[in-house]
C-alpha cells in the first residue's frame, strides 16, 4: 500500500514529525510513503520550504524528497524542482461564492499552469474546488471538454494523475471524481498514484483501501510506486 500525499511540520498546517509519520505508516502496513510538504507560491498562504534543510531531513530517513508545489500561474517560480524526487503540482485558489463558474475559471487557470510549467511529476486533486462547494456539487458535463484537455496534456507529457482521498469523508468520492477518472482512462491515461493528503498522523493511509477498490471498480488494474524510479504494481 502507498500514501504519496502526506504533510509534516515543514508545512504550516501540520504538526506531524517525520519520524512519527514513518512509525504510523509502518504500523498501518503502508510500505511506500512520500512526504509532500507545501511550497506555496500563491496568495496570502505562501510558504517556502528551506529546501536544503528539508532534503537533508528526508534523506536522513531514506525517504524520497517530495513536495506539493502550489502555483497560481503568475508568481515567479523561484524553486529548482530538480532538487525533488517527486513534485506534486497543485492549484488551491478558488473564487467565492463557489459555483460552476468558479469551477470553470479554476480549470482554465489549471490548464494555463500546466501549459506554462513542465517540471512536475503528478497533478494533484484535479477537481479540488468541489470540496468547498456548499452542496459538494460535482463538475458539470459542460466542463468536461476542458477537463479532457487538461487530462490529454497530462497523458501526452507522461505525467501522473493523483487520486486524492481526503474528499472521501466529505462526499464519498476522491479528487478527481470517478467520472473524471473514467474519462482519464478513456483517453488512454493509466499513470495513477494515490494519497491521503494527511495533515495529521492519524489520517495517514485514510481511505486508501477504499480508493483502490473504487479504481478497480472502474477498470484500473495498476498504480505507480516509486523506488527511485517509477514502476507499476497491480492493485
């Protein structure tokens, strides 16, 4: 089992120590973890890691050096992503009130971001704004052409799509939704990783098994794991 989206106390919204994360993952039988702390280059929540200190901490425990790179497509990208083994690209800005129009604008920004920037491995929580919609309304079918354009670029450039399970507790689906994951598969996408987005050690591995069962139910047979190179494992 893997969990490729975990936050430690290098992120401003987590107090988890790296050694605690490793211990809890071991106790839960999670053999593959990557800590992906926030390096946020957008809005008032900007957070820039001391990369060398961070790298040394991960290497001390023989962990891959991961990061969740948050970008809005406009700020200067003052980060050398080659210093990381795993770059999880994310975009967190959502206009309020959250509506289908907000979803549309989010997708257009995300499309612009991946057109500008190629220095990442996986695209995080594609339909992220749904978490904050008052009714957790899914993205409408009218937006699926733009979603397909994003997914096609992910596939063409050999990137990975993240299945983020933190939304499961909110509305019983991952980010992205099962319909989006079906679309990804229909377009030829097969590169997937799965993560809990845990900000507390208690949440490490949460809903990962449910996510794997969902993936199997819509036709996926493999996810990717990282052992200093990527390889497929059957689920």
